């Protein structure tokens, strides 16, 4: 005799649109269970009945054998009265409660890839092939539950063959919402820059055009890319001129890992990241000699590569046969184009051809970017493939909509003990990007069924996101920029209580109204104190000093030499004409249009200009990035001198280091060794100040956050030295250290404050 029992199971997490219901169906048949499974607004609900031991084994197998794209957040198991039904069925979706999760867009699975290149398969070379284990999700979903009518596939009626697959629980395409084939699904089309259709096979014509040096705007899963032959200096140069992107590196697409390893040093971990279902861009050290055009990443020792993330990219990469530049299809400072008419309008001055299709993109999502740090992945941009996966928060809190800052904007929505960080939106410097943030905020709230109780925004009163947040009619919490960075790193590491926060970046509005960026904070989510900072420098010309690092070099020299600044035998002094020098000195002496900053980013800019690495920049962070690259070729040395003045942590003054660097320049010391010495010096100063704070406070946990901690060399120096001094060091892994991760910290701070009130 066997005991017949029945259980109700509720499963939260990423369990919709990932083949979870057919997986449950097959599992129930395997264990001889009757009952049903259905999607709800929150996740998946199951009632299963049968032998008690089999029922228990079934519940264990749900976790242990879940589909590759599923992420189970919680599984609730409750015994209920047996119903005596027979057979197991998949019911229509039901709305049961609020708060589900949605799968990110995912790479083509091996089964679909095999079919894509199988001449005998009915989907041979079909660029929209997918199944329940792969394909578009977040970018095409318009609502929940995740069913075909709530996607941009709603207008494509399935043919008989696709319908048979869709309704067969034993088929890999059972309830695969984007299911389609060449008979009934989306199709490619090719247009010129005037919007006139090009005759012939769109894919073949595109590949031939790329081989001829053309620039092609290619519609992907989350938006348009601009593609060009990566080995053609002429074609890449044309792309740079038309896109007005002088030197910022371009990402590249290669067909497979073997192809990638012809151009970069690709470790096993980097290879696994590249080949994962998320398909991020991974930054890897370039090999000394490759056929890749120098203009792809001028003056940069790293290449960013990605593997194909959708069937069309597989077809392009294999058909073309070499690496392709595959960069975001946008104008400077604007979000990636994702609507066809928008792409034609925005990119007609750049692209020669447009490879489009008739499947709409509902939510634009740019590529994710990762590099390795201390053998672990570090996000520089968390977007397609990872969004909107939930992040665990340190505890239950009020529901918050956090709006990030101005640069690298993302937003964060919280529900209970979960945070949902949006895709990369961009720099909020214009109406187009701000509109994208507003669209993303509304879409995430509808999709996740979250109604926020409170809005969090940056302390800066003039940011577009601040103005938007204050107009939403909800309670608002203004969060200091660097406090948010600290809280972000704390939250992703599951920390509570007080810590030491070393927060280094380029710009952040400080509590005292000055520009912060080299900060030593002490506190937690609820409050913080500024216990130390880098010595302040003037920023002559204000924002102009960010784009022209020579100004910061002259500011640092003025602090040492006063009005004798231009008598110094340094090349950077020649950047200001003789006639303009009195006005420049007056700016520095009187503080006219020369605000004070403690920014670490501006310190690196100053030394970059002193070494004539970069007097002017064409993209954010360029001077510091190239200084780091130079330092990597230098020899380790003793740190330059520095001072720490004041109480507690105090003011960390690198004036003595600047003086010593100038002396080394005059003596002809290697620029690479000087650059390496600066990195060692900044790391040593940070460890020194942290030691003083520990003595005063008793704290030994240190979190490292802010955009400067994208600098691998500095971050490893700081972390290694702090660890050697028996500090417990916490860095970012789940969200970027730059402003792309800031909204997470804002959300936790505001959630705690609002709950307390």
C-alpha cells in the first residue's frame, strides 16, 4: 500500500518564460503524480498528488533540476487534502497576488543552434529561432503574466506546425511565447539610409556590404548596433568620423571562443563569461600583433569582445568570417536606438544600410560589460542578459523607486528584501535619455507590479532625475552621492551596521556644497560621517577641467608654486597661451569659476597631464584609463611622499607626491614608472587613513566603491594592502562600482529611512 498525499507548491523567482511549466509537467509524469501547474502574477503555482515519497522527491527535483534559465527565489510546500484527480495538466495563467520576476534575454541554446545550421531543419538559417530555454524575454514583454499576447509577438499568428509544438508538453517549444518559423514569424528586411528597400536576400546583401567596407545598422534583441569590418582601418575610421567618437574603444563580435583567442588573452573564466547565456562584452588584454584595426581601440591595451547573443549575430559572424565592430547604435550622449523609425532618423548620417525586422522591441537594453578583478568578474555595465534579475537586499524594507545620478544612469525598484536594478539607461544630459529613464521606471513598475512608497534621488538639486523624482508626488529622500556608493557596496555584500567607506570617483555633490570624490566615510545605511578626504584642488573653468585635464595639472602646480606656476619647466604649462595666463592665475587665486574638489578622478587627470599622457579627453575617464595603461608597463617602486593632516582620518594631501613627480619628470625617469608610483602612493595613503580611522572607531570592515575602482591596478593595490593590514575588504561584484550601481545604495538608504519614520 502506498500513502496518497497532495501538496500545494508556490515558487517565486525567474520561473516564467524559461520552460518551467513543461519541466514541471515532465517531472510529474516521471514521479507518477497527478495535479496541475500554472503561471501566476508572482511565479508558478503547483498542486501535485501521489505517493508521499515521490511527492517529496518531486519537490527536491524542482530545485535541483530546474531549467537552465530558471532562478528559484522561494519554494513554499504545504500539504493539503487529496482531490483524487488523474493525470497532470498545465492550466492557463492566473493572476494570484503580485510581484513576479521576468527572465532576462538569453542566448541561443545548443539545441536551437544545431537546428539553425541544419539544412534539413525547417528553421535552417532562420534568424528568430528560439525555444523555452533561450531567446528574447525582457525586451519583448509588454505585461504579465508572461504569455504571447503580452509580448511583441502577439501580432504573429503561429502556423499549424508551430502551434503543434506550442501545445505539446513534451516538446522543447511548449509554451515558448516567441515561437515562430519562416512561415509565420518575423522576417528580415534591408533598407538604405533613405528608407528604400534593398532587393535580394537581406542577410547575404548585408554580409557583402560589410566586406565592402560599409557601415550597417543591425537590429538586435535590445536595440540597434552599428557593425563594420573590425580589420579595416578605412571602415573603422569612417565609423569614427560619422559617429563623432574620436577615441573611445569599440566592442567587437567574434563567431566563437577560438576566434576571440586569436586577438586577446582569454582565460578560462573570461571564456566562461563570454559563452554564458547573458553574452556580455568582456574586456581582455589584447595580443601584441593582431589584424584588428588600430582605430578600434587606439592607445588601449584591452579589447572588448562578445560572442553572438542572438541567431542573427551567429549568422552574421559566421557569414562574415572575421571580427566585426558591434557598437551601440546611438548618437553621442543619447540612448541606443530601438524603434525602426527612430533608428532611421538617428543613424541615417552614420549607417549606409539598415538590417531591420518586423518584431518590435518593447524595452531597449544595451550590452553588459565586464572585466576581471582579482580573478573575479566586475561589472562596468550591468544591462542585457542580467536585467531584471533580482538582487538580495540586507532585509525587508519599504518599497522604493531610486533614480540614480546623472552619469551611467540606472534606476532601482525594491520589493520586500529584493532590489531590481534596471538596464543601463545612459547619461541624463538630454531629454531623450531622461525620457528613456521615465519609460523604464513605468515599465518596471508595471511588469513587477511594484507601487513605490518613496522616491530616492541624488542630493544634487539640478540633476534631471532629481527634478523628475520631486514631481512624482511621493515622499522623497535626497541621498548624498558617496553615501549611496557606500551603501551599494554594503548591500550587495549583505553587510549591516557601520563600516569604513573608501569612495573614489570623479564628481559627486557633497553635503558641504563642494565637489567630493576622494572620501573616507564612516557609517551605515541610516547615517554617515565624513572622516577624511583627499586635499582639495581648484577646478579652473569648472566642468571644462573635466574635459581638459591640463587644467587640473596646472591647479596642482599652482598649489605648490603659486603665481610662479608658469615658470615650471613642464610641457603642460604651454597649454595656456601667454596672453591668457594672468586670467588663468586670477581664476585659481580668487576661486572665480574654479570650484574646489577632493576628487580622486581629478588627481589622476592632473598626473596624466603632467606626464603628457592626455591633456584633453574625448570620452569620460580617458586620461585616467590611459594613465593606468601606462602604469601597467611600469616597475613597482616605493610610494611617493604624502601628508595626512587633521583629526580622525584627516586630509590626505598628495602635494608632496606631485612635487616629487615633477622632479622625476625633470630627471628623465620613465613615465611608466612614475605612473606606477602614483598608483602605489594613492593606495598607501588610503591604507594609512583607514588605519587612523580604525584606531579612532574600532571598525575594521572597509567597502570600496566609486568609478575610480574600475581601475584594476589601483583596486588590487588597495585591497591587497588593506588585507595585509588585517582589514576585512568588500568590493563590488553584482553591480558596477561606478554610478551604474548607485541606485541600489539610494534604494536601501531611503528604504531604511522611510521605514524608520
